[in-house]
C-alpha cells in the first residue's frame, strides 16, 4: 500500500512511499482510509522518527474488516491510531467510531487528535460558569477548545495572534495578550514559552493550567517563588490522555452532526501536497486544521 513515510531527505521530512499492507491484529479493525489530517506536533517531530515509519494518527474512511466490538463492515468511521497516514489503517476497535450520515469524511478526519485533546482536557475540572482561558486559540486544538468550552457553559477567553472567527465560535473575550485579564479558573495552553508563564500569572487560586502544546518552540522561565501562592493550590499539568477514544470520537462527530461543533478546516488538498500543507501549518497560515485526501 502507499503511505506517508518519514524521510529526512524529503520536504517536511515526509514522502509518499510503498510499504507492506496493514494487517489487523486480534481486537483490531481495518480501515480503508479516505482522508487524513495533520497536527502541528506530528509535523514538528517527524524528523525524529525512524526513516520509513508510516506517520500520523488521524484518519477517516470505511471499515474493510471488523472485529468484536468494532463498527459494522462498510461503516463510515473516524479513527485514531499510529500509522494513520496510509491507504489502510489497522487500529484497535475501541479507537474508531461510526459517523452520522450528515458528516462528511473530510470533516470527520479533522476531529481525532485535536478534538480529543480539547474535550478531555476540559473535563479535568468543572467548567460550568467558570472562566476558561484557551491560548493558541486559532489552531486546531484551540478552535475546538473554544467551542467545547462554550458548549460546557464556561466563560471563554481566547488568546491568539490571529483572532478572526473566534468570537463566532463562542469566545466571550478575544485577546492578543493577557494584560488586564481577570483571574481564570482553567487554562488550556497550546503555546508554551513565555505565554505559559503569563497564563500562570492570571490563574486564580485553586485553578489549573493544562499544558497540551508548545507551538512557540521557546523555553519558559519561572523566577524564584513565582509558583508560590497563598490560598488553595494552583497546579500546572501536562495532559495527553487518548486511551480508548471511541465514545469520545462518537460524541465529537455527534456535535458536528447537530451543528454545534465546526471542524474548522483551513487547508484541503490531496496528500501528494504534504510538503505544502506542512509548511502552511508550521508557518501558522492555517486557521484550524489541514485535511488531505488519500483517495
């Protein structure tokens, strides 16, 4: 089968190559992949993987072989699993979900990693009536986080360098810096670097910062005693739980079908344009997600 494989000599460290066909193991299903989507971290770290490795995690397509607990044969699905950027994907049955007829496969492909990250991170604390800050809000995870936090009843503050469309997604405040921002209860930080320190400074006692990305590529420095605060404990955490995501993938697809969640795809094209798509994503030229057609 054809697949996007790691190649340090290729643009974006990825190229279309030929590899052995995916073969499902016990408990796995086989997906004929129609669309894939890119995430900032996957592109950034491609060069660090073994050359020839099939890359990527997000895919949508049709079930070609099923397993116990998996969707029916021929079902249209979204999937989350290693080696997704290929014509066929073998993936655990609890990592795929059937999508409603009203949801296109290209839109569905944009959901898995970014949508799961936003959804599960927002569940780390009660958000109804709380103030939630999303940094890097114009990216794939950020745009989902803004929408899902609004659905959950939070007061949403979206921070981004490109702020267009964020108010329409449900943000109550849209800012480019945190000067004058009232304390917040939860931070979803996609940026890292100095912005992480700024987010910590506006965190209310008892609140938490969930670091889920580091698109700035810059280090962060916390001066002595800057993490100390009187009152209920503030916390800084990393978060990346993607285990057994089928039910949450189905929930995300359901929100799309209901018109409550927009996939926010800012780049579309065939997968032989991977270098172009990767450059646009890393250059922050893409509003939301980049989705590539496999077939």
